C-alpha cells in the first residue's frame, strides 16, 4: 500500500508542476520531485497512454497539455515482456 501511495504522490506532484509550467523539462521535474529521470519518464509514459497527458509541439519548444477528463473507455491494457512494453487498445 505504501508504494501505491508514494506513486500517487509523485504523479500528483508531476501534474501540479506541469500545471504551473507547461513547458517544464524532464530535468526540472527530476530536481523538483527528487525522483530519477527514469521514474519521471515511466510516469509520464503512463499518463500519455491513459490520455491524461499529451505533448504538444516538439521536444525542444513544445509544452505539456493535461486532459482533465481522459477517455476512460480508451484506456489500454499494458502488457510487459522481457524486451519491451506494449499497449493494446
């Protein structure tokens, strides 16, 4: 249970930081949350897959967009194997 609560706290912190600054970088997110770049990347990937978060524009000049009501019916099932992670819609 503690692990889930910590992850939820990290997700909420990332979303709050993106709300404050939609152009925030991965490096800024790692500094402000105290989490590794890999953890930030994993959480952002999950948020993108569920439709909660989207990147608008390029990596360098773009910004993040938070979708307030992601489409729950379009949430994929995540399958992991030893070489890659894939999503099925």
